[in-house]
């Protein structure tokens, strides 16, 4: 790992810790960072910092703020990691979960539950359906795009577009038949928000994110070789087919888990790995952990802004990330295009 | 880690390291190789033994099947009939990683998806050795390969920003750093100037002298004649000539294969065959 890479990782960890402490304290009920830390240490049996002084401050932190900040951290980590992986797997810096059908599949799963009032798994029904939908759509795309035991990237992307178009039609149908109540739920989910964060959601997402990131880290060196192309990667000892299949499942896991509890939060998986690449270079050994941390940082800070920008009102986070992310992405394209080589 | 677990892990990831190549042993054995692509026989019944320590030039007109033969030996192109053996074992019996320790391949065009530096790209050639004793040689092999291909000054440049000729040399350096007993080079000199063409063929020659089996697909017949020990001529997917440059490069054979009248002269100083189209 280069000096620059190590510095980036350390810097992101420090920034993330500070952002989490601030985000937990700021809101309608203000708790200073030292009291936030004091409350956490108190639960661990260490009483060296002051407890929250605001009325019911400790309860507000543990019932509302902490699950929300932790879910933001996990969802951001999942989205950042999924984006970096997807760009590596497809050897294309423009790849994003929408391309291979994860988002569309997840949306169909969640919408179907809302519209038909399915609640077999209680409050977990929508998230689980979203995750399964994302995975199913991804596997269908992957299955259709394979021929002769191999997958051409162009075919994969084209099939992804076809599946996304079909999913769009299904979502339109579901919207057409749904009640007003269901429509409101769908709209909320579609805009993306952390307002429904609970400890249950945090515990449900954690294993997906931990496993997904661990597998991603294990395969990071092979992703560097895949940048040379499929044949050269194989010549260097990479089992390209297996690598791609494993990572597509991991991408669906991460993107599905990231989307399930919070709806569609766009552009995090696209912009974060780009920024990291500009700072540390393209090596996935640094890119993947840095994108995990950077994604978490962006969503924690983004959620803080979304719920404090307008007093007593909450802006949907997905709208905010798209508003900032899309113009930023245009700028990134221009900047990279004008540099020597650009994107071949 | 628990001892039993550690040994199970090693067993699962056991990698057969290659023996140092000894000259004369058959590295690649091709028997009755037939490749049919889209209903068209691109290769028909090809027999070929490639030995360690020899520099073999594969020549022939466009569409003769040179790259397909190289691709089949590299394990990229599935064959319809016949067999390919690498170091005495059928190609399919080798694991991807074990194969990567035995043969390296330079393709005609290498594009890279992200702006890795030249030094990063060359170091990628060492990846099959990760976790083996060969890992200790990484720095030395990378430095030597970059030195030998004249790209030391390009080390910190981003690969996509290089010219065609610079890319070709950086890609060759990656393949050399892989340090394998079999080296398959598809037109390694196509993008290069005269000086670097000679440099690359000189590197291939050195490797062969060190016991490596080197296959070079070449269009420049004069260059093939000057550097190769052995010439194999392909025509419409069949081997139509196999021998020393002096035996193979005759006016009759070349004129027929290339469907163009060809003159073969003897160089007044070196005595090597000079091959010219009759104009």
C-alpha cells in the first residue's frame, strides 16, 4: 500500500468518526460531541465524560440518533463498496447498480410487497423482498448474458438495459393498480431516506455489509488484473468466470442491503469511487476499503444535511444525493475526458 | 490459526511450482489440432512440438490461423479435435494459476480500463507468484524486465497516456516479469520502430538461450529469418512448412503461400536470407 493510500485511509477513518459524533448530536435536540461520547462510554461502563444534559437526551441518542447514524454508515459503506466492485468487474468507470438490474429488481420486490400488502416477515418483508428482487434480477441478467461459458461485458450491459426496461414497465403497472396509501409508501421508498432507521434494520444490514466487504477485499488484487481485459487476466492466473460470478452476487448483496431499508440513494456508488481513484490511483487494494469508508462518510454527512437543512422538515436523502451527485458526475466526466488517455 | 486449519488451507491452495526449463524438452505438444469457428475450419490437423530453448517464428498470410493457434495453446480458444499438452500434461488438466506460472502470453492489443502506472502494469506480471517462494524475486524481475525493454523512464507514467510503441514494450515487460518457461508473443514488434524491433527480438533470443520456449507470430519474414531457430509456415489453417529459416524460406514456397511473387536473396555479409516481394 502506498503512503498516499495509507494517508487516505487514516484521513477517512478520522473524518468518519468525527462525522458520526457530530451527526448523533445535531438535530432538533442538540447534544454536544463530548456528551455523545460520554453517553457511549457510560454504556461501556466508563464514566469519565459528561452525560447528555438535555432532557431525555440519552434516550434520544439511543432510540433515534444512533440507529440512524449507524444505518447511514452501513448503507453508505455498502453503496460505496458495491460501486467500486461493479466498476472493477465491468472494467468500466461508468458502471453502476442500475446497469445490471440490481436497482430495478430491488424496486420490483419492494413495490410488490407494498402494493399487494404482503407482510409474511413482518417489518422485514419489504427489505427482504427488495434484496431478493435485486439478486434475482442480477442472476437473470447474468444467465442471459452468458454464452459458451463466458460473459462479454457489452452483452451483459445490453441485457441489463433490456431487463431494466421490462422492470420499468412492471413498476408502472404496479403504480397503476396501487391504492393512494401504497403510492405514498412507494414514493417515499423511491426518494430514499433514513427516517425509518431502527436497531432491527441496523442488525439486519450488518452481516451483509461485513461479509460483502470482506469478500470484496479478498478479491481486490484480482480486480486489478481484470483491468487488463479478460484474456490477459486469465493468462495471469485469474479464474475470470468465477471471479465475476462471486462478485456479481456480492454486488447484489451489498446494493440490495443498501437499498432495502432506505430506498434508492443514487450516485454514492458512482461518485465516491471516482473521487477516491483521483486521489489514490486505481489500485483496488486501496480503492475498495477507501470507497467503503468514503461511502459511509458521504451518507452520514448527507443524512445530517438532509434532516437539518430546512427547520422542522426533512429533505429526502436520495433527492439530495442526486441533486449534488449528478452535476458532480458531469464535471468528473469532463475532467477525466480532457486528461491524457481518458476512458478508452 | 489452528494448525490443522492452516495445513488444510495450504492443501486447498497448493500450487505446483514449475521446474526450471531444460533445453530440448518438449514444452508444448500439439497433435491433430482442429479449431472450427462459425462452421469454418480455422485450423486443420496441426501437429507441432515446441521445445524449451528454441525460438520459433510462426508465419503466414493474414487469416492463416496464426493467432488462433497461439490462442489455442494459451487456452483461450477451445479446440474442436486433437490435443494440446503443456509440459507433458493436457492443457485442461492445469489450473488457471498453475498455467500462469508456466506460460505467459502477449496479445496484439492491450487496453487497460483504469489509469494504472507502467510500474503497476509490469508488477501485475508477478501476480501468479504471490504467496510462493518466487515472490522474493518480484522486485528484481520487475526491474530487470523494465530495464530490458527500455521503459525505466516511463515507470511513473499512466499506461493509457503512452504511445502505441511504448504500450507494446510495457506490455512485453509485464509478460517477461511473469518469468515463465513458455513465452507466446503475438506480433510483439508490430507497433515498434526499427531499434525497438531489434531490441525485442534480442530479448526473445536471450530468453530462448536461457531455456524458454519462445513462439513469436511475425509478419516481417526477414526479421524471422534473422532471429528464429525454426520457422513454421501456416496456410489456410494447415502447417505447410516447418524447419530452419534457410530450408523454409524458398522462393517457391513463399510465392505460393503469399500468392505474390517473392525473391529470396542471400545477404552479402551475413549470408542470412533476405525476403523481398518482386516489384
